[in-house]
C-alpha cells in the first residue's frame, strides 16, 4: 500500500465511511510497519507505543465534528514523510524530538488566516458584473434570454434560450483566496482555482467551441464530434473533442502545464504541436518554445480540485506560491532556501497555521507570520 492509499483509507476511517474490507487492509498495513521499504528509524520515537496508538484508533469508529478537511489525520501525515516514507504521530514526535521550536509553532497557532472559499466575479457581455459567493441556489439573472443560475454554492450554469446567431462573451474570474465551478452552455464543466479566469461565449454557435483562460482551470469537456473544443492561453492552444484535463498557466510560474486525465488532446503553439495520451503532461515556457512532454503525477495535479495540497518533491518557493494564492498572504524569504524540498498531502480547508506547522515539523524550515505577511526562514 502506498502512503497516499493509507492516507485516503485513514480519512475514510475518521469519517465513518470505511468498508470492512478497507478497514482490514488498513489494519494489515499498520501490522507491517517494519517492511523493508519502510525501515523504522530512531527519531520516529518508540515503535511499540506508536503502533499501539494506531491500533487503538483503528479499533474505534471516530466521527469528526465536521468535515472541513484533515483533522486527526494531520497528526499523522506530515511533511517529514518525505524523508521517512512513513506516517508519524505528532504526539510521539513532540515527545521524542525536543529540538522542535515551540515558540515558532505557538506563533503559527495563534494566527487565524483562514483558507479560501467559493467566490468569483462574473462579468457579462454588457459590462455588468455579478458577485458570486455563498448565496443560495436560484436564478442570478436573465440577460437577453440567457439564464444564469446558481445551482449550488460554488457552481453556476448557463442556459441560452434565445436561438440568436449573435455571439456574446462573458468572463468568470476568481480572486486570491477564491475558487468556483461553472457549467457552460454545451454542458462542459470547468473548475477555476484561485486567481484564475475563464472567458467564454454564452453559447457556442460556430463549428468550434473556443474559450480563453488564465491561471489554473480543470475541464471536463462535453463530447461533440462536430464541434471541437479549444482552450487558448498565452499563445498556446489545446484542441479536444471530449476529455478531462487540467491547465496551469499562472504568470508567476516558470512553465505552463497541460495534464491529460482522460481522452486525448492536442497542444500546439508557434513551435509545433504535441498529442497527449492519458497520464501525460505537456510543458512550455512560452508560445515560442518547444513543447516537451513527461509522465504526470495526476494526484498532485488535481489535488486542488479535490480539496487538498499535494506536494511531490516540490521546492519551498513553489509551495509558497500555492499557499499565497489560496490564503491571500504575501510571502518573504530570509536566508538560503536551496534544497528545501518537501512531499506530503494537506487539506486546503485548514487554517494556514496548521499547514505551516506540518511543514515545520521537518525541522528544516520555519515560518513567521504577522497578519498576512508570511516570512520563510531556514
């Protein structure tokens, strides 16, 4: 069982949704902690004590007060797992690792920077705008026969009843600390991460469906063989018929990335084109550079859509850019950040203090936060 599988099964245990078969698999894994690929290390603490704590949890049906992400689980999964390959109980780490900086952790715990939420601005063709937030379901507006409806918190859909041949464009944009989902007129679904935008026609009337994006957007394209779907960003174009894929094209990232989960897509720019198969990722620095491809870590790519931060051997600067977008904080660095690489999975719906404390437990990096100013220190 991989650490990721253990992570998911343990969350099911905490939420009360684990099956008998899954519970048995989880129990068997905890019985095999000394497997060759996960050797026990002295700094983990007392092996028997930690195993007993895990077994005790497995023998109970633990119900969380509310499902806002990883609660008890965050006491098991830490960024230190990147170096040990094992989930560690933080209670044991505290008891057996007196070098941890308690004053720094206390500083983080006292900070109340909350996670992002469902919010966006919808700008219509006539220039008017609608603030999208936690309002309940129902019709938001009707413009020239186009019905815009909030189906649920964080999700709107378009329904064109005009039959007109004219094409008008709208834009949905998320701020820092925001996310939103939209169902386009053809049934295509799009999820917008923080600081992202999607420009789209209210209805697709021509022989192709074209949209423009910035930031990060995950698509599930409605199949229509007579109307290819095209996504334009930074001089690059993705062409599909019906598929699931993620586009990451933030201005502050060195590369734009297109990751295919299902179906097939063609990515092209001034330098040429690449056809992607499921599980592959296309990367480009700008529209004039050659498109390169590689195998993708799909769980890491779409973790944001599923409510998590997943870091796969990621440097601290990249991690902080993700946190800054979601928690709306400004990040500063002091000291040498070279070689600060982390792996792990943490809920996006915990306060920032919980996320930072998890990373601090590696003992290789520390944080100071005042208001929305976050300083990273070695």
